């Protein structure tokens, strides 16, 4: 999986990062909140620590949680809803 730095080079990510209204809409969406809840569960309740480790190069815990989320039918459906909102 590409690193977080690759987001800077992604045109869609760049557009999203420049659209504060879209970011706020995404941040407060029920789907986003549910996804974060599922990620917290997948990281043993400490998503922030897992994200901090990932930022320093240790992506194992966070990637495991993301894989479980994507394998879960509810998680996959939530991700698809978020993708639709980003269009």
C-alpha cells in the first residue's frame, strides 16, 4: 500500500484537501463516524496510537484494522458511501 505521503501527489486527494466545506461534510457524515468507530475497535480501542505509529513508519496495527474493515460487509458498504460523497 502506498505511503501517506503519496496522498500529496493524488489529484483527488489534493482537491479534497483544498475544499474545506467538503472536508467538513465528510468529517461529520454518519458514515465517517461509524468507520472511525470500526477502526477504533480494530486497533483495540487506540486508533490515535495506531495512526501515530503509522506516521512513523510502523503501519502494521493500522493496516490490520483497515484490512478487517474492508473485509467486513458493513465496512465495505460504508467506504463505498464515502466514495460516492467524494464525487
